[in-house]
């Protein structure tokens, strides 16, 4: 049994019993939201143990894969965040001695961000740990169960406005 956040439990308690299909759909939606929230919380806890947020972890991962580093603009684009957000994330990585910003040899306005040896070692360790943990969330499922769940989640996703827009050519 999944424990719902209080707001979801309250909504279900007030749902109109005359429309059981709608109530059943609400329950499934709230179960999916509860699972996503639990995964997010666990992820945040695991990364916090290393002094990282999810945003900083994403940058470590991106920088570990980039030979020669990336510019703050490239990092923002690849991470899907604003340049302002990147500045704050990079400040934190620099304070932790995990990354450094380097000025371009010719144009000092251009910056390149690279991991320090400490950052590279942490990235290697966490990418392996994090990948294993994420994969373990569904390790009790058979291959056919995972495939079925994926199809069902996709089917539900396509019923959302966002999914419907994404599914159109």
C-alpha cells in the first residue's frame, strides 16, 4: 500500500463515490505521484550525503563526459536550466573543490568549466552508485513486467496535455 501525501488522501476521501472510474483513475494518478516523490526524496537524500543537489550531480555527470570541459552556456543548455541557475550551481561546485572555471587563452570573457581530480573521482563513484540504485528500484520486476509498465506509463503520459503535444508530429 502506498502512503499518499495528506492532500491526495483528502482529495480521495472527498471524491464522489458515484463515479468509481474517476476515483480509480485519481487513485492511480496519486500512486504514480507518490512513487515519483519517493524516488525524488531518496535521490536527494543519497546525493545530500555527498554534499550535492540533483542539479550539481547533473553538472558533475555532464562534465565527467566532456573532454576538455564545457562552457557555462553549454552546461545550461545540456542540463535544461537557465544561465543564472548554472552560475549558482558552479559556485557550489567550486566551493566544494569539485570543479574550476578557466578563462579562455585568447578571449578572457569565455569560460570553460572542468572537473578537478576530486570532482572527477566523485563523479565516477556517484554515477556508478546512482545508476545501480535507480536500476534497483525496478529490479524485482521481470522483463515483461518492466515492458508492460513502460507501455502503461507511456499510455497514461499521452493522456496528459504535455504528452499529447509531445506525441504529435
